[in-house]
C-alpha cells in the first residue's frame, strides 16, 4: 500500500511541476496561449516532453533552458534580462521618470512665472486668488534671520483659510 501511495504522490508532484512550467511556456503554434491552455498538437507534445524531463530528474531551470535552446527565447513568457531586452525591461522606469520630470518642470515653471503675472498686473488683467497669493509670497521680503513668530504663521494660515 505504501508504494502505491508513493507513486500517487510522485505523479501529483510531477503534474504540479509540469503545469507550473507549462503555464510559463508559450505555444509555438498559437502564440497567445500557454501550452497548458492550448490544444494544438505541438502543445500536447511539449507537455509530454516536460513530464518526461521531470521524471528523468531534471530541474525546472534545465527544462526551461532546453526549451529555449530548442525553440528560441520567444517560447518563454518571461524573457531574461540582458542587453537586448534591457530597453523592454527598463522602458516603464524611463517613461515614469520622464513623466515625473515633466511634472516637476511644470511645477517649477508655474512657481517662476512671476514676471508674466507682473506683466498681466500692469496690463490690467485680473489675477486669480491663487495668483495673488503666489505674487505676495514671491514679492514679500523674507523675515529676519530668526524664527518666525507664532503670530506670523497664524496670520498666514488665517489669510489662506479666508481666501485672501
């Protein structure tokens, strides 16, 4: 009875490993499905090949390497990181960095647009409350070298709350 249980356990382990590997291998005929989901003849043969390789004692890495050697790198859903795929892997980071850079530049440009606001003031174009506040913040000379008093902080927040 023990040997039958061991055989069942081994079969379950082989099946679980084979399914895990098969989910990460692209069907060469379908292209959009894994070999686990595909019913193409090549997918069935590859699933059998993977189970035979597992039974022969090969590790998952060795099986992936063999599949990559036989069918090319595109058979795997996760390409390895090297100089050829660096742009693919780093493109989200580059795009996010560019977006943050553009956002920071626009914020900086928005705060340094004092000259344009001054020209609009001279021309007689009304300023928005936020523009007025920014203009006051920029044109008001800084306080003395010491700490700001609590009264100065309160008045600033009180002015801001009241919308002046």
